[in-house]
C-alpha cells in the first residue's frame, strides 16, 4: 500500500483492510470486487486483484499459511524480490535483504556515489550490497532502520547531511548532497 503513496493516506486504508480481511481465509472468501473496493483510492489497482489471488492460493494449497521459502514465494504472481525479502524479514524473521527506493538511495550514496543508480547492473550490485550487509541477528530492525533512514534523513531531495551519522564514511558527502 505504501508504494508511491503517503503514509497518512495509507494508515486508514491499511486499518480498514485488516479489519475487513484479517486472514488469508477472509480475503480468499471475499470477491475480487470487494478487495478492489477496500483498496480504493490507493491506486495500483492490480494489487488487490493479486492479493486476492494469492490469498486464494494460500488457502487452497498451503492450508491458509503463507510459505516462507524463496522458491515458493517466487511462484506467486506479483511478488518480486523486494516483497519476498520484506515478507521473509518482517513476517518470518529470516535473514533476507530488501531493496526499496529508500534503501537503494542510502546504499548508493554511502558506498558508491558514482554512476546511474537506476541502471540494471547497479541494481544487481545494490542487491548484493544489501545482502552482504545483513547482520546475523535483528534483521527486522536492521532492514526497518535502513528504510526509515532513507525516508527521514537520506531523503531524495535535500538530504539532511548535517545530522547524518553516516557522513564521515559517505561517498556522496560533500560532493553532491542533492542527488536523487
């Protein structure tokens, strides 16, 4: 729900969604239209359809319990690397990397700073960096902290370099603190 949507718009819809669909069973038993109506007006309207399909498959094939292994999760249409990593890290406490826009920006600025951060080869490098940086424990906290750091300090426009604890090792500071 948060992809390209502000948190203050998502929170009420998220709460409403969880109230209407507190389990995979509840979502699977709803109609696709009910899922779409509960999602509106967040945009990305393919998502409630895919969530509905995933819920139905989870109920049908996995007894209502979402699998946690990468190979199985990759079979669900609509789950990409970021979502799979987030599910594994945040829901199952597994040591799984994530790379959303905020994390990619933080890693690029701190460790690389040169090149095109959106290039395919750069994305692969950032995924690898995200993976090797993972601590052995507290992966949930680490991943959440990286996302929050990118959302609050190492922001896209006008990063807050003056308060950044990473400034001493940051490859981007002080050369170009207005990178996107």
